[in-house]
C-alpha cells in the first residue's frame, strides 16, 4: 500500500497491486535522482562511469477510474565514456484493459521522446546531429508476443525503424536504416565514406544469446568506401542483398 525510500541521492514513493495470478494491476510511482548539493550523480551500472545531473520517473498505471495509463522519464546531464547529452525525455501512454481477466488482457503503448544536446566524437555527432527523435507504438494481448507497430529513431543523417514481434527479449520483424549520405560515418569506419544507403533487414535478433538470422535487401547510390576497386564496383545505383546468421 505504501513504499517510501529517501536518503542520499535517491527518493522514491510508490504503491502497487497485483491480480491473484500475479499480473500488475496498479503501479503509482515517483522516483527522483539528484544530489542535494547540486553535484552530479554516478549511476550504479556496469562498465565505465555513467553520470547524470538529475532524473525523474513517474508511472501511473491502473491508478484512476479509466483504463488509461501514463509514464514519463526525464534525465538531465547524461554522460558516459565518449558520449554525453544535455537532456533525454520520453513520454509513454496507452490503455490497460481487462486486467482482472487473464485470457483477455490488453495493454497498448504509444510514446515519443528526444535526446538533445548531444556531444560525442565527430562521426557520431555528424550522424546524429544535435538531437535524436524517438517514437514508438504497439500493443500486447494475453498469451501473445508484444506487437511493435513501430519504433523509429531520427537523427541528422540517419533514420532507423523497427517493426515486428517481441517474444521475451527476442525480436522477429523488419529493421530499416536509411541515410542520404554515409559520409558522417567515416569517423566510425576509420575511412572516407560517401553515398546514399537504404537498407532493410528482415528476420530474428536474439540479444541474450547473441544470435541473429537476417536477410538483407537495399539500394546504394554512388557509394564510395575509400578503396579504388570497391568504389568502381559500387558506382551508380547498386542493389544490395544477402543473409547473415549466427
């Protein structure tokens, strides 16, 4: 009925409830991360030090008389090794219906967000620009995988979209990456690149095992990769296809 945690750099208040078969039916949560003295906070995550100036998470799921739910995440002053952003904001909402009926539960989600004030190496900054927009939508029906209608990322020189099914952590669907000019990725590749690329990958990605099985199809326009032989083969419009699996 009530959970309160306070002290140091973390503050949290929450209440929650589950159904008889342990499905979440209520979550009312507010969490904040901030240093009382105004300093930066080191997050307890693996790898290199990850710092934030502050952050807040708010979740209202099953809290009112309607079926609507909302969540909001805001982070200021994010910084990790080789990458920093001034602000990240993400808002998600949807409908949670028939939560007391295990056979007919339905949860939808629809959200958008942005990562702004990006600072990184020149290749990343050229590809993403100063900000990246994010949008997502989908739904889950009882007994079925999550249906991802779309997850879309849009940066300065790059756009990517994902559509398909998520079963546990496994993704089965379609991934599309498009850019009018791959030159901004020269820094990441360690060689001079140019030309346009529109590439679609269809298949499965299994993050926990590191496995994947993807079929590629796309078009390149006036591609160059700083190799005389390859550049001659890639001149003009090129159809790209193949399969990569592990």
